[in-house]
């Protein structure tokens, strides 16, 4: 190129360089962004207090995902309002894959349970993959005068509202399981809501309240220690971790089948390549022997690999919304 043509070309080259810089600044550089993600610490919001069952699941998965992603994955607890405060934070976060949500079945019940939310309970999130399905256990204070689930059901019917049922707050897993228990025995209980699973369990152990139904991730150790009385698990089959505990159907309440699933989400609008990268990291975590063993200790197992994908997660989520809607409407218990 001669000197004259070079001088004429310089302004055009400068314009192209400026245009490229501008596009990158506006975020229109997907190939580069996807190739380098993640570039900094990822935050997984757990919308419940530290030490609860969902927090336990999140911390196990986050530690393993950190190794696969090559970046630190930290868990931040943003509890309150049945999990909606933490969910709202992620719904309003930038869709860049840096702020995620690990939530349980409350993501399926919130569209019905909460009639006035600051965010779209479904449309604000992009599913990444399912994590685990945790069985529930029907437990009671150890001196409650009922030796099995049939006697417990008879006691609830006899006492009507005299039996106190503890839960971790409206919308919590223990609240939902309580709705099914009351439906199965066809009798009400006096509901005692707490601000988290920990204080509810503490009062159950001390005998302040009578009955509770919660995830094995929170009850297994207390059951093994003899701190509470266990009546049944809420799965179709007995659990390997509790082979002597009957299923609710075996114990006389076939309507008491429920598991509390957990899923990982990003804000809606997150790039598909980032969702896929996170899904792959989640799948790797679920194959981690340390994660599997710890889950087994807590009475649960990771989901199959094909369920830890955005598509499978979205399909399951929609089906569970439809399942819980009539249960909540029939109970008439709303959170607002």
C-alpha cells in the first residue's frame, strides 16, 4: 500500500477500532465472554438461614463446582419471607452468571402461595439443573404418646387443634409437608411457624411442640441420636439410610408422598452458553464421590445426570407448579 492510500485508510481503521471497543463495552462480545467465563467469584444465594437443609445442599455443591469452574463459588444466606427475599435478589441481579439461586420446592409453590411479589415467580429465572430430591420424615417429640403413624393420625383427629405442628415458616418445606399431613389425616393441627428449621427443631427436641415433617438432610442425625421419634418417610420405598423406618403408605397414609427437590437458577436473560457451562459444572459436582457420600449420609442422592440440565429442570418445575396449586388453594393458606 502506497503512502497516499495508507493515509486515507487510517481514519477508517480508527472508526472500526472505536466501534469494536464500543460493542465490547456494551456487552456485545459473546464469544469472548463465553470463552473466559467465569472471571471472578460466583455467589450462590440460599434464601434460608445458614445450617438448614437447603444450605447444606448448596455448600456441598458449591465446593465441588468451584473446582470445576476454576473460580470460588461462595454461598450467601438471604433468608426471610419463605425464601422470597433471596429469590428477589437473584431475580434483580445482572444476568451475567455471577449471581445464582439454589432453592427448593418453594420455586413451584411461590406462584400460588404468594399473590403479590416484587418479581415474576417464574419468568424472572433461567433454570440450570436439578440437584437432588430430598425425602421428608414425619417426626415428633420423643415422649409423644403415639407409637406409629396410625396412632399419630388417630391422636391428631382426637385432639383436633390440640396437636402443635412446627414448621420453618409459610412456604418452607416443613410447612408444605404439614399441609399434606393434615390432608392425609383429614384433621387440622395448630400450626406453629418459626423463622427457620433450626429453632423449630430445637423446640421439637425440647418438647415445646409436638410434631414436625422435614427433610432428611435436617432430621437424620436427630433421628439416629434418639432426640426425636420418627414415624415414616414420605417416599414410595424405604430409605437405605433408614431401613427400619416405614414409608407413609406402609404406615397407613398413602397420600403422604412428597420429596423436596432443589434446583439451581440464574437470572432470566443469562446467556445460553453460560447456563450450559454452569450445568456441566453442576453435573460434575453431582458425580463427585464426596458429594454423593455426604448426600447418602443425609438420606438423599443426587439426581440423574440427564435431570441436571436446563431443559429437564424447566419441564419438572412447570409440572410441580401444577401439582401444588390445588393443594395450596384447597388449604386456603397464603403468604400475603
